C-alpha cells in the first residue's frame, strides 16, 4: 500500500468515527437525538409549557435519548407549512389547530361544526373513543400520527366595533377565521364576511383594518396581543377548540419500538398536563384582558346562534363522510 492510499483510508475512517459519535445524527454514539417541535402560539401560552413537558417526559422515559426543542411564535412557519413538513418527515413534530388539517382531507372539518358539542367533556370523551380513533386513522393515511389532543378552549368572537349579542350584530363584519371551509361557511352563514388568514397575520390585519375582528380563546386573545386592537369580547362559545400534537409517521417509524412506546406515553401525559394548565390559566387571562381594557360581554343569545348555524351541518354533512355519525348533533 503506498503512502497516499494509506492517508486516504485513515482520513475516511476518522471521518466515519466522528459522524458515528454525533449526538444530533440520531441513535448511536450515546448522544441525544434532536426533536424539533414547531408551534405558532406565543411562548407564554400554556400549550408551549405542555410541549416542553412532553420533552421532559420523553427524555425521562428514554434515558435521555431525545432532546425536544420547542419553537414557538411561528418561527418555523405557519400551521400549513409545518404540517406539510411533518408529513414529509423534514420536521419531526408540530402542534396544529385541527382546522388546518382540512388542507389534507376535508372530512376533518367535522370538528369545526359550530355547537357540535354542548359540553366539552363530551368532546373529550369522543376524542378518547371512536371519534378520536377515526380522526387519527384519517391522519395516519397522510403520514401524520396523533400523540395528543390539546384543549384550546371555547372559541368566541372579538372585534373592534361593538359587542356581539345576536347573529345580526355580525352582519357585514370582516371576521378572521381559520383556513377551513366549515369555519368560513359558519361565519358567512351568520352574516359576517369570513376572512381566512394564517395565525401570524391576524395582529397586523387588525391594526391595518383589513379585518374587524376574529374568533378564538381568551388565552390566544391576550398572548397574541389582539386585545390591544379589538376591545370587544363576546362569549359566543360557538366551538370547543382542539389542537393536535403530531409527529411525523415517517420519522416515528424509524425509531425503535421501545422509543415509539415512549413517544406515545409522553404524548398522553402531555395531553393531560396541557388540559390542566389550560383550565388553570383561562380565568387568569380573562382578567388580564379586562385589565387591558377589554369589554367583556356575557349577554349573548346562544340559542339564536345555534339556530342560525344549523344549515352549516346539513350543507357539509356529505363532506364529513362516516365521521359525522360521531357528532351528538348529527
């Protein structure tokens, strides 16, 4: 063997040894595998705390084989972009507004039906049973695996103009809704001008007068500073919001069976922690909204809203396929 060939082999062997010991490359070498988890909400949102808890539990369950790095504030893009990255396996995890998953399959709009559940406990029971299993099966077909169903509270209308007491008060008002056909149909049916926008576009749209208002939960309203621009908050409670904690099926399948079980377990524990945090934090953020000048309106004719949106279910029933049978209102 000549000297030049010997040096070439030696350098190649050293490089291979270096790569094998790199913790961020995945399993092996005693290092940690980095897991990126993207979100769009502010870093003070309790969902971010639950995601960090997921990372802590995953590390504990796998003897520190993984390090979960949470990226809030839309750092990695909006929901649709991150969902597609997780589907392709270029991003390991995300937490997404469930309505945004209708970009993959329109049947998933079933969770956007207004007033589909009269009690949040009924929704949680459905997600723990046949409804959740069938939703997860649909997503599995798009290489998206559900690890947890996060509570994102009752969704309500807030705007810059006046309190909303009846559907007539929404007439002509430009209301931001998720990028979801059922949400768009709901607010158009109520007489508003439904305006679909990505989450990170809402604040500037309120500032610039592109929209008059939006709809979401109190925590989102405050942590994303929408309370600064839209002072009128009304308890319409037209939907119980759900966010999905997702992992790339392609990436998940590359993990050992032991670590797959740990990911599932950490997801279940994070789901429970998130729901506890959400309940504990909601009242605090309602008070913060009031302190920041929000005018909270409890005088909402919910019955009138329920009657007004009945056509939404019938119009979209065929779109939901077999999933519709799991709705109490169906």
